[in-house]
């Protein structure tokens, strides 16, 4: 996969995931809302770690400044 997220975008998503996880696991612990927040936090966490946002790909958005070349395997 070709990365379509820049460093700033990834950091914002990591921060958002951390806040959602904190709210879900600490502030609203053992409630349906807490479980929901923890599950929703996985989306920005995974996209930030991988560097690929499927929604960005559908919309043609690219915040990554480095041009990735696809390798011929």
C-alpha cells in the first residue's frame, strides 16, 4: 500500500486515539459508552500506524509530502 498520510496527520490521529482510549478505558470505564469509545479509537490508531487512510484514498486526498514509488515485484 502507498502511504497517503503525512506526519502531522498521523500525529493528530495518534493524539485523538489516545484521548478516545483514555475516555473509554478510564473515564467511562465499564460502560457501553466506554466500550464504544475504545472500539472507535482503534480506527484512528490503526490508520496512523499504517499511514494509509481508506477514506482519503476514496476522496483522492494525500497529505504525505514524499512521493512513494510502487515497487515492481
